[in-house]
């Protein structure tokens, strides 16, 4: 009979935000089509380390399991990616799992990504339509604009682009590619364009588009294939135009 | 530079844009002029000294030097050190081409800043602004100085070439992936050209190589 195949995995664990991280190693039974989420669920079913020590299940964040929610972003073998689309058979063993480093750890692989939401608000990356009366229908969007906007709208706020960005770190408050891409998306929208000026004003503020230094890692790490570099460059162009001509001609 | 009367501070935005702009003008433009004038070393000693003397005796020399060379370089280099400190390279985790360029841009900037500081001190101030071919030749006969020049020229040329690519991307002049690829080739061309010309000058002086001397000689 064939030998039972196993999967070796090392996980960086941390019990609480203020506690020291430590590593634990697990050896699991291999299963066909196993991905990192299945692997973590198997550990939860039987939380025993490789040395036979009984431990706690590994905490992680996940929802959709099909790469559209963004929740399960983590560092897998040193690279930021989604756990749901990381197939065990394609990973070098022992598989190393670590939480994202650019966000505060809540527990184990579970991080708090709320700063992305705060930054979306700060950069006014939404269309404000709430009011005291019905505004009616918005303007129609030309198919050509729809086609340009759709890829930008696929952002799942997973945070991979922030994780891989050398400009996002504790010495800088750069909001990151995802947020600037949303600024572009809402400036492109005919209703959103009514607030383009305010949005560009925000994006020239602290942590804004000028903090990008063109390392272009974001576009490589994006699981949704969003043209992030192009988005940053377009926002840069609109911003510099507003900065120069706004100053010259009011 | 408050565009729409809000309280958002645009101070950092302004300094960033000024930093990126000064790298091209006047610093990049001056480097082009500097390599051009020094290329006379490849023509003849007399021609080199004549051109140097001409530049050294322009009117308003010190204010022009201060405004177009020293101040921009001090600002670009000083603010650049701050930017170098603010970024945290991760090229070992993510060894992608543009990420290498990002890391090299920071380190070549630092090398170039130190080299230029030393170069200005030895060739501009120690010679009282009256440097001649003989001064340069003496400096380059020292192997340490020779290699410092090689490193300095390669770092500075790379920094300018890659900086032009950065500038074109970051000012929204080259936005699409295709345009940015074109801009990268253009930047590479500038970098390689400056490296080649700079090294030719240093080697020309060091080994008394005068490839453009022919037309200074009398007709046979």
C-alpha cells in the first residue's frame, strides 16, 4: 500500500495584539485539491502540533472562498496572496503562513484592515448621494467609460497591494494603490465626477498619491488584475493639472 | 497650493513635486551641460582648458552656480535622504524589475549625493573655481579617485535615467502600461548614454585618449 502523503506547515501565531508572535509546526494528511483554507480547517478540527502538543485552532479571516471577498489575504511562503486560491500542491513545503505585516494583528493570521476603509473615507472614494430629497436618475454612462471603469471596480480591498508596497510602512501614512484606484473609479463615474475636485484635493493631502514611488509591486500582487499603476498615474495627472491650473486660474 | 479652499495640507505634495522636478531641471540639465563641456577633454588639452576658462569667467558666476546648481542639488539630495529613509525596500521578498529599480534609485541617489559633495569640494572649492586639465589629470592618476569617479558616474547616470522614467510616470505623462514601457526605454537610453559619455571622459583623461583630436590638427 502507498505511503500516506502528508503536508508540512509552519504558522506564525500570536494570541493577542499585544503579545509576542511564535511559530508552530503542523503535519497534516494530504487531500486532493487541498488549498490553504482547507488546511487551516483541518488544523481547527484537530489542533495538535507536529510534536503532539495540543494547541488552539489557528484564527484566520475568510468568507467567500472564491477570491472575491478579499478577507483571507495572508503571507504564504513569504508572498502576500489569498489563502483560498493558494493550492497546497503548488506550494513548496514546509508551507509558511504569516499574517500580513502592514496591518495590526488581531490574532494569528487574522488582521485588522479597517484602515483601508478609513482611508477610502479620507480620500472621499465614494459617491455621496444621500440627501433630504430624491435626486432622480444619474447621467447615463457611455459604454466606453463602463469598459474602463469595470476592471477598476473589481477591487476586493484585500490589502495585498499595501502589503507589497515599500512605501507603506510605519514611517509613512501612504494610503496605497487600492484607495487611489478607487479615487480614479469614482472620478470616472459621471455622478462621482461632480466631486472630482474634492477628491483630488484629498489625494494631494497627507498620505496621498505623491507618496507612490513607482516600485509597481501593487499591480503584480493584485489578485484581480486591476491596472493599479495606470490608475495611480492617471490620478497623478489629474492632480498635477488641478494643482497647477487651479492655482493659476482658480 | 490649496486648490479648493479646504483645510487639507498640500505642503508635502508641493515638496514632492518640486523634488521630482528639480531632478530633471536644473540638475539633469546641468549634468548634460557638465558632460558636454568635459567632453572637450576628448578633443585636446588646450580646447579643454579654453572651454573651462570660458565657463569659469562668466558674469554673475557665483549667484548662477548657487541658484542653478548648489541649491537645487542640496534640496534634491537633502529631501532625497528623507525619502530614502521613509521607504522600506522589500526587493528580496518581491524581486520584480520595477522593485529593483525602486531600491537602486534610492541607493544610487545616496551614492551620487555623497560623490557630488566630494567632487564639488575637491574640484570647485579646493581649486578656487579655477580647475584645469592638469588638476583633473592629477586627481585621476590616483587609483582611489579614479574608481570613485567610475562609481559616481555610473550611480549618477542610473539615477538620472531611472529618474526620468519615474518623472514621466509620476507626473501622469506616461500613464498606460505601453507608454510606461516606452518611457522606461527612453530612461534607459538616457542612463546608458550618460554612463558611456561619463566613463569616456574619465578614461580619456586617465589614459590620455583623445579620439576627437583630428580636426584640431593642421591640414596635411
